[in-house]
C-alpha cells in the first residue's frame, strides 16, 4: 500500500520549515473506517511519543472522512489533542449527512423511477446502483417535467447551486446555469455509497420517517429555482409534495443507527479549539451540513 499522506503536497514543506512534525496513519481497515481510524491515529501519536518524546502541542487534522476522524479525536482525547482542523468534513456527523442525501434519493426514486431497480437503502452493489441512477437521471433530464423533479430532489438533498470552481458562480437569477451545476453533482451527491456502511452497521441506518418535505423545501435556498422549473414544466408542485407525503417511508434499524452514531456523530462539547473549513459549493460533503457556518 502507498504510505499515508501526512499533509497536502503544497503544505508539507511549508509546515516542516516552520517546525511542525507530521505523522499520519494508513487505517487498519479500508472503506468506512470510522471505528478503526481514531484508534489508529492515537497509536501513531503513541509511537511518535515513544520515539521523540511528547510534543508541545498536537493538532489533529484531516479532510472528508478524515475530517470526522479529526472531530472524534478532539472529542475523545482532549488530554492529548490540543486543537483540531477538520477540512470538508460533515461536522453534523454521519447520520445528518447521510439522511440529507437519503431525502434527495427518496424524492428522485418516488417521483421519477418508482418501478425501477434503483435502491435507496439495502444496496447490494453501489456501482450497479449508480449506473441505474445515471440512466434514470439522463432520461429525466431530457424532459421539462423530469428536470423539474430532479431539481426538487436536489433541493431536498441540500445540494449547492455552484460546485464547479472552473466555471463562474451562476447569478442568483440564472436558474439554467444553477440547474446545470446541480445536474453534474446530483448522482454522486445524492446516491452516496452505502454498501460498506450498512454492512458495518449491520442494517439500515438511514430513515425519513416524520420528515415534512414541504418544510424542507421552504427552508431550501433552491426553493425559487424549483418553483421556476415546475412552472416551466406545467407541473403541480403541491401534487408532487403530496405524493412524497403518501409514499411509504424508510425506517432504520435501531442497532445500525447506534453504530453510526458512535462512528461518528459529534456531541459538540469539545474542550479544545476546533476550526472547521469547508469549500464553497462542495457537491459531495455539502456545506449545508455545517449548519450556520459562515462562509469566509
């Protein structure tokens, strides 16, 4: 296996020149290793102390899933971790992040592919499921009605309307440009891989029982975009929301939820400084999962 990256390439030499020591772990398990990774990271710290002595301060950092590992270290080991820097991590935790995606997947399948083999939970093959989603998405996008419903699903999943840094940020009233950005990230941002997580958790950990999708849409910054495309398509948005209300909801297995909560949903009672950074318009680890985080 390739050695783990202790820092982004462009930051490594700068940090070393300023007196930082860098250490990282290749996790003892692949995939969704949120149970193993914090333990592995502390073993790295133990080995560092054994070889070089206790550092004056220890800062945990990591990106994406590593961001959640970083949060776990800060929460569990305030006696050894002095500060934390999670980068593009879902600071709301696993359940908030994955249930937000589930809302979009539920709307997409219910409104656009109810009779398809697309799975929302209980996925047996992530790649095969993704291929089915891609086919259904392409078909839907070719019609005004399908496009409007895809965008409703994107709004419920809280996807950002600008995710491509190579293109200019769409104007607030440029709904077509925003829609194209949402189309590009929809499949990966909504139908996230679930096989590994469900196997580790021992069942279905996601749910949408009790979710009021009218309320979710009212709170979405994409609500005007959705209404615009529904008007263009001649569709009744209230009727589609009523369809979602009537559709059978997904219930989670309590033990699977407990596993995902432990690995990892932060309690938020950190006793060390935590600075969380999120790229604007991340279509995979969506900025909305940061709650009221201010963009800087």
